[in-house]
C-alpha cells in the first residue's frame, strides 16, 4: 500500500483546527514572543512602510508589532481585497483609521485611506516549512501580491506563525511564492 502525502486542503483543515485549539493565554504568550523576536531580528530603515494583516481565526496577533512600529515612526498598512482574482492593495492604517468589513468579512481600512507599497510585508499562514514555503487559506491573495510587489521594488516578506505550525514539506503549486523569513515563538527561519 502506497501512502500519499496529505493534500493542501487536508493540511489547511488540520492546521486551522490545531491553531483554533490553542488556549488564548498560550496564543497571547506566543504572540508576545514573536513580537520580541521581530524587534531583535528585523532590520529596517527609518520611515519603513510595513504591511500587516487583521488577525482572524487565532492568527498571531500582529497588531502588537504594528502598534510598536507606529510608535517608532514607521507607516503601517493593512490589506484591502479589491476582487477575488486581484492582488491585495495595502491601505494606510493607524489607531485612528476608520475600519470597514471587506469582501471576505475581514476588517480593512475604509475607502479614502491612502494606498501604500510596503517595504516589509508581514504574512499570515496556516503552515510553513523551513525552506520558506507557506500554506495560506487557498485563495492565492498573498502569492499574487508578493509576486507583483517583488517586480515593483525590493520588498521583504516575513511570515508570523506559532512553532506548532511548522510542517515537513509544504506541497507547492506553480504559483506559490516563497517568503524570506518566518518568525515563530521559538525560532527564526530564513
């Protein structure tokens, strides 16, 4: 009998369930550890533009990092979904930004917030491997966006994840894009 590796769909479901089962206190402690590792390991220029994401489904609390970056004088942005087949756009975000519920039910800056091109993209994920491959929710938004942005400028992509989201080898598709660094609550993967 030949064993077949799990499909991307099966991996997505498995890792989402594992993440949702984490206790809130464990998620908060891990997010704090990721926050500390980010500021110890990520070099950035003055006034860098950093794109984050609005955390959903027990994702790493990236808002800790974004708020600190704002305090250090950096500009921050959150994704806007223009359509299901287009790359993400990033709109300026700070604590005063009016938020709306976007097409996918995720909070995003309201129309009228300036569109920014990030220097650094903080990327959510369901699972990752040590070679920089990530498994997202399957719609391809981040892969399309990273591919487009890397043609425009030198943008660094940093995945934020709990260590328990690491998987041996993520199945890769032709449109999947590697990310530059992954920061977990226990390690840094480059």
